[in-house]
C-alpha cells in the first residue's frame, strides 16, 4: 500500500496516481484527493488500484443518489458535483485539441448540460432471477454478473415505472425473459419489447397483455434472441399488442420510432446540439450541404426544412427518411463520398473511431468552405482536425450523458 494524490481522471473516470514513476489507475478517486492505495492488478507499464481510505477529499465530492453507484457499470461520475462534471468534460476536449490537434489555445465553450438525472429515453436491461422473482438490471463493473436495479436515476421516470411493473407481472406470469427494452417519448408514452431466448410462450404473451393495460404503454411486442453474446435485440419484432411505433417530436418535427430505430437518448440536450450545429454552419436557403453518417436523418430533415439542399449518407438502410430536399444515399461514407460533387458545408458525425482516412482525404480534395464536425470522442475529433488541416473556429461540448465520462462536441472548421 502507498499514499498518493490523484492528478487526473482517465476517459473512463478512473483516478490517475503515481507510485514513483509507475502510473496507477484507481476506481472512485477524484482529482486532488489524497488516499491510501492498494495495488490490485499489475501490468507491464501501469497498474490498477483500489482506495483503502481517503485522507483528503475533493470539496466537490458528493454522495451519489443511486445506491448502486460503484457496483453497477452504468455511471462513473455520480460522486462528482454536476457543475464540476461539466467543467471536467470541457477540459477533456481542450486537452485533446492541444495534444492531438496541436492547437495551443483552442476556443471551447462551456459544456451545455441540462437535467443531470432522469434523462434517458431508452431503457435496456438484462433479466435475472432473485429469490424466484424476475428482476432487471445492468452488468456489474468488469464482470458478467447482473446487478438488479431498484430505481435507475438516469432513466426517464416513465420508462423506469414500466420496467418495475414488468418485473412484477413477469414474476406472476412465470415468464422467462432475457432482456427488456422500453422507449419513452416526451409525452410520457412508452413502447415495450420483451426479449427471450425461447420462442414466444403463453407466459410471455400474458405478461405483454398485462403490460399493455398500463396507461402509458402504447404497444408491447416480442423478439427472440438466441445469440450467445451480449446482444440485446433479436432480428425480428413480433407484434403482440398495440402500436408498433412510438410517436416522438424533436426540433418541431414528428417521428415514428420502431424498437430498432436510432434516436438521441437525451432529447432536450440533443435539440440544443442540433440547433447549435446549424447556427455554426451559417447555411442559408438554397445552399448545398452534405450530412455524412446521417443516422436516422433527424438533422438532414431539419436542414431541408430550412431550404438547404441536403445529401445524406447512411449505411443502415432502415434509417432512410423520405423528405423533400433530402437526397439519400445508402452506403458507407468512405465508399460514397468520392462520387459526390462539392458542398458549401459538410456535416460529420462519425462513430467513436472517427472518420476513415479516405473520408478525410476526400474532404480535403472537395475543399468545402466549412466543416461542422460532431464527435463523441475528443481524441479522434482532435486527430481528424489535425489531418484535415482546417482552422478550428470554435468547439462546443454537450453533455448528452450526465453521470458518465462521455461528452459530445460540435466543432466548426474553416478552410485556411
């Protein structure tokens, strides 16, 4: 054991301390805290440790509202005051831009965050059995053990109420389930999918029938998932009771979401992020824009509604939307982008790994005046900015996932 002071947090929320020249990553330690540390696992160049006791506390440490914090793998920053979470996320973006994009003084706004609790509109949990009763929960950190959840404080309350009702009903009906999916709308309505290893049984059908009697539930359906890996959804949705889609609104537009549809988890912050990206672009009616990695087409529809001529690329065929002003291309961005002409503004929203090198090379050749890059990974955002060679005008972090280390960043890049 040794004493050390935490100097930083990793992107996973682990405290960083040093034992001589050796780096140790410690669960649950905050920046500035002095603690007695025990080494739990030693690697060649670093180690993992645990806190024996904290000697000096960070003044912004708080008591987590959730009793499962530290055990459940869902949240990693609930012990840090929310305003400090926002500050830390901004610092992560600044550090990445300095180190990887080689920008000494990046212009980064304060992180936009709204409600730190009850923000998730999509609940996915695994079923387990406790004393003969059905419970739903999340994986324990670093294991395949399920932690049954009493109340999930980051889920919208409407979804969590349905989940708790499903536990009681499934227990009474003796339904053997594998997972549950609950999508909730801004109006408080819910769409439920029960997922099982087996084909649908009478017990599962009866569970669904009882769930459908809840006032908030517009539909309950079934999926079979026989895969061994931790994939939640099956291939086919089998309709049981009620509507197959959930009506939702975003940016003043109406959407109908099926169980597999991609939609932003944090509706209010996502709306602010989309509007900010549009304002950054300085697009006007009649201009041409490329929406690469377009997802479900939310932003493409938003742009088209403002008179912008939009070309959207998305590899998932089910995501395609029919909307006047949107030319939709189904395919991989790296395979499709070279076939296209020029655009006034390019919008990028790639997965965590960032853009493929061929995409960045194509963008350099197209020489668009502005690129608006939305990223869920500050490191790959900074790396790609360095490759593109554009000037970073400004960046704005958005906290779509409070209580976690994840941060979304919208960056405006201008041609030099």
